[in-house]
C-alpha cells in the first residue's frame, strides 16, 4: 500500500470494463476513482454500472470513489439527413431550427436557440474542431455556413462556437435529475461540464447540501468564460478537471498546454485537487503501448502538480483497459521518483483553519526529522488530509476514518491512502495506537522499529 503511486488514477466506466470482475481487476491495478459519464446511456445503464462498481468495491475491500460527470450545456448535432456527410472546403451547410432536416446539407442541433444566437462571421467547430465552418448569412430560421476545413461529419457530434455567450442554463432538466440520483446514491464526486461562472458551482453545491449529501463538486474547465474568472471558480469549487477535449476547441489549440499549467497552478494555490483529462493515453484505444508523446504528456501533468490523471475512452471502450491502467500507474511511479520534494509548499485553501495548517505542517517537519515511515491522520472530515495532500511532502499518509464517506471522499487526493476502521476500533488514543500497530505490518508494509 505504501508503495503505490501518489498521483491518483480516474478511469471512465464503459462496455470495455463494465463487469464486476473487470472493475475489480482495475481497482487492484491502481484505479482510485471510477467515472460515470452521464452524456451516454440512460438511467438503467447508469444504475447497473454504479451497482457493479459497488460490488467490485466490496470484492476488493478497497474504498475507491465514484465520480458522476454531468453533461452540462453540451451542444450536439441532431441526426443527419442521409448518414455521414463528407464536407469539402467551400461547401455550404445550413443550421436550421427544429429537429427535421430536408436535405443532406441541413443540420439541426440539441440547443434550440442556436440559430437565433449565432452571429454572422462567427466560426462553428464540429467533430472536436476538425471541421470548421463560418456563418455567412442568417434568417430567422436558418444560419448559412461555409466550410473552411472539411472532413467526414457524423450525427450527434459536438458543436462548439468559440467566444459565443449562449443562454443555456448550467444544468437542464436531465442534469438536475441525474444530480439528484447521484446524490441519493452517495457518490463522492459530482462534476459539472462547461462551467462558465462560480455561481453555477455554488448552485450545485447548495443542491448537494439541501439533499443532505456528501458529494464534492468538481468544476470542469472547458470554456473561455471559465478561464476569464478562473480564480473565482477555483475558490468556490471542491476540485477542478482540466477537460482538454472541449477546452482545446473553445480556445486555440496551441494555447491549451499553457492554460493547463495555469489551471493546475491556480488549484495548487488554493489547495484544491485537480484532474488532468482527455487523450492522455489515446493510442491505447487500439494499441497495447502508448506513444512517447503520450507518456511525456502524463509525466508533465504530474510534474506540474496534478492530483490525478484521467482515462476516458481508453478504459470505457478501448481494447486494452487493464494495460492502460497498468501503464498509467507505471508512468506515475517513475515520474514521482523525480518529483521535487516540496517540503515548503504552503497552499492556502480558504476553508482550512490556521490550527489545521499548523498541525499538518508541523507533523510533516517532525516526521522528516525522525525519518518516520508514515503519518496517520485520524479523520472525521477531509480537511486535514486535504491540506496534507497539498503540501506534497512525499511522506506516506494514511487517512484513518470511521466514516465511509470520508474514506471514499479522499480517494482523489494526491498522496493520501484512505483506510476505513470500525468507529469502535479507533475510539480514543489507546485503541488508535493498537489499531495502527496491528495494521502496520499486515496492510501497510511497515516493520518493527519503524516510526509512525
């Protein structure tokens, strides 16, 4: 347990790993959090996946976390008139109102006001930015577009309009229903896609609180508007995901690496966990080994200070989900050997009290001076362990708690090894010491004489 990677692995659940045995295998290989993508599938499928994760958690006796990813105001194409459409430079396509197309060069979308809110001269990006259109003229029910960059267009692909300010709410009826379901299931993390303003995060957090839930809210940064008020969003959220897929379409693709570093730095500043996501080991959809560039990408995210890296299609629909998780873990372990030991890192998470900060920093210094093998935090909440995670001091830290939601809620935090104990087993200092002494050698690879 103490030899595992400090950086956490988030893996998306899908057909490639949907059985209990496959999920259990991924947990044993190092997955810390499973992600359910609510943009695909229905409630029956989502419930079946959640139940399979719960069964895998029981099978392995490892308290991994669950992240439910709300779709947010994602705009998608409707069905095409006659299947895939091959667009060439200079071709004309029209966005029309409604849901019915009358020719192969008419397009509809899931966002009803799109035609009304598009402006002449704006660019519209399709197929993750590979196809680029420009609006040349408009009527009340039609926006005429010229193809600037062509390609094969498929139905239900995403639609991005960089720089546009659409009136779509942060959560529609489906998102609200999915959020209520997730909170009722007791999921540890709720992520909101296409966040634009801090108020959207506050709304979701208030919803969790009103329902008596413990879900931490994760803001997905993938809009220019979010970058414009990044600090304000980071301050109010419980964590951040750098969603590079849509972010790389909403801004110029060459700006993505610098913005990734900026987002990670903001999260480090305010003591919030940050996940770097999208195409991390993309080639492992169909190959057993990643490219050198992908390995470097993962390593650089870790060196920048990411708490977690996320696998999307690699584990959801890829041919080699176990190999992808194994490779991710190997990259993390190797990179962490060269990770700078940030003894003096002092993040300033707003909710953390001065007493908690002093205790955590002092414990780290004492552990160093005594060459302690581990620090144990006995936790009724995530506060102390969260701050300890942000100090990045590389002393293995076990967060011991009698509350399942605390243990699972710490699954995303860098360097923290959450561990559940029956509350009676850790009720008072003598019992705590006895529990640690008993588990130290059987579960944590500690030996006689090691200091804790």
